[in-house]
C-alpha cells in the first residue's frame, strides 16, 4: 500500500488546532435575559487569562462624578441617582452593576 504525503491544508489545519488548544482563551461572556414584559437585563462575566487585581467598590447613591474634557477644560458633572457596585483595577472601573 502506497502512502501519500499529507496535504498542506491538512498540516495547516492541525497546526491551527494545536495553537487553539494550547493557548487559553481570555474572553468575557455576555448574556441577555429577556423578561415577559420585553425588558432586558444584560450581564457579562470577567474572564481574563490573568488576575488584574480586582477590587469590588461600592459607590453609594448621591455620589458626585465628573469627567475630564480635552484641553484641560472642565467636563461633565453629575450626582448619581442610584448606587452601584463596580469592579475596579488599575485605579479605574472595569465593570459594574446597579
């Protein structure tokens, strides 16, 4: 029985499969829950391939907030109507929920 050499496409497919299996995925998963009244709740997991040192921070209702504007000008300011829980890392918010 004569053996034939594997095709280039087959070799590339095997290499791609090995690369996918060896490299861990670093992705978040989003989901949407739709209620009977048509409203939606959207959520997301935080699945990084490394630990960014999360901190859960409670931001109470009535907390002041502000943004920076280009050129050092004052940005928007507001007072939060609702409290929320934020997941922060690197001194900034990554994600949160009301």
